[in-house]
C-alpha cells in the first residue's frame, strides 16, 4: 500500500488481515533492510494484533528523495505520524530493529500518548559524546560516498562482512547470497542519505529523555553481540519500565538468527500488554 506524503511515497505492508478492533504492531526494519525482513516471523506473532510494516524513507518501495531533509529524525517521526493517521490508528505498538529501533525510540519519545508498547531489537539512543558523534558522522559520510561510488552488490557484500554480522557466517552460502541480493535491491541515494540524515552520529541523542518514558518496553539483543548488549543494559537502567532479553546464541540480528527465540520473547511481552 503506497501512501502519498508531501512529495514522497511511503510503502506500508499489511502483514496480516487488518481488523479495526485489534491493536496494531508497526514493524520498522534496519539500515539496508525493508518490510520484507519481517515476513518469516509475523505469522507466529500473537494473532490478537494487526501486523503492519513500513519501508522507511530511502528503503524498499518507499521513495528515495535527493533532499537529506526527508531522512532526519524529525521527518521520520512526521512520516510515521502521517501513516498512523492515514490508517486511523489511535494507538500503536512499535517493533524496530537497529536503525528502525532508533526511529521507534525517537517516535515514542515525541509521541508518548500514541505508543502503547515498544520493542527495540539491537537499538540505541544515539551518541552523547561529541567527539564520538563527530567520528561517527565522518565514518558514515565515508560509507555514504562508498555507496555512491560502487555497485550495491559490492556494498552489500562489504556491509555484511563487518564483524558486527560475523555470526551470520553460520548460514549457508546460498542463504547469505539471498540476504545480500535483498539488500542490493535498495537505492544508492536512499542508503547514502539515510546515513547523512539519521546516522547514529547525526540523530539527536535521546538519552536524557529516556527516564520520562513510561511505556512498557522490551529490549532484545544477542548475547554474541557484546557492544549492543552493553548498550541495552545501560538503556534498561534508564528506561523505567524496560525489560532486557538477551538471546545468548544470537548476534546482532536476533529475528533472523534465532527467530523462534525472538518470537517467544516478543509474544511473552505482548501477552502482558493491556
């Protein structure tokens, strides 16, 4: 379903039959992903909920505008608000992975009254230290330039070769090939501008706002992903209602690497929502 917003198009996929009487979960993918990333798990997510997924700006079937202004935290929040209004949703549960988790957290902070549950997989609240932020902005600009100057196939291969995704090497060559091909379907402009507009060093640091977040929150990380497990242990100390589930046998992409354990964690969380 394509929704026209301003001069861009946003793609929303209904991952289950939509029933107005049900509460709705909105799934938000990570950088280089799309709404397709959730296809293998949604059928096993609690059937009491509608399930929809958004292709974030610059990804999937959504537009990839040249202006970086469409990729900022403020614009992402406005786009999600427009989608929820278009679908006439009075409340929403957000489930976001990595970049999508950062978008979900940003939206939840800005629109607390709309969000009734928050599931953050391998996400963060941004960076507080200005030197670290500047280093990350420089790194992301270099990565954006690489994307623009190389094929998407080469970029996808390079991206997944990072140590962050080292645990994906457990997969067969054919499955890894499929994952890379799916990522290569994105747009050069969209990926590069996502880094420039909403990279971790660019997005506003939201750590100081977390203590005000009273929304039921589930943090999920892989036990083999030391960096994000530590980040989320710190988030748990700050978000009053947060619970942290560590999936010991997974790396960064828990819903892909350990789908059953991810689904069990999500369904356990959803069962406790009123």
